[in-house]
C-alpha cells in the first residue's frame, strides 16, 4: 500500500472540496485512491483545509428553522454533482432536505393565513 505525505493528502482534500466538476468517486479513480481513504482524509484534513471550520458544524436535527430554509433555497436548483458536494460539506443527507421541505410546507398555512390582495 502506498504511503502519502500529509501535504499530498491536504491537496487531495482541497480538490475534493473545491472541484466543481468531479465527484469523490471520479477523483478516487483519477488518483487511484480508494473512496474510503478519501473520506477518511476528508474527516482528518477537511477542517484544516476549510480554515479551521468543521465540516459538520452541528447535527442536522438541531439546525434552526432559518438555516433549514436557507439550505432548501440554496439547493433547490443545484445539479446532482453540486448538490452532493453541498451535502458532504454540510454533513447532510438528501433525506434531511426532503424532511425540512415537508416541515416548512406544513407551517406555511399557519404563517400565511391572511389574504394576499
């Protein structure tokens, strides 16, 4: 098994987090590194590459209503690659977004019960 320097690992993590046109799977094939290894490197070096910010700021179920709504709005027109990157960066699953949409849509009638005229 090859040994990689910490700088090389950081550079690959930087590419994973910043590459707009490639998925983790594509980068794994390109660099001949297993997908599991790339995700381990993301966990280890991701916060450092992001300037000290953790990849997962907190758990999705503890996000505020405003943060959930912002996420829904930010992701609604993303293509599959960008959405996958966004989800990984924020420690989310697509199911979180679907649940939040449902939750917010249930609240709409109670917040906007008046006339729109």
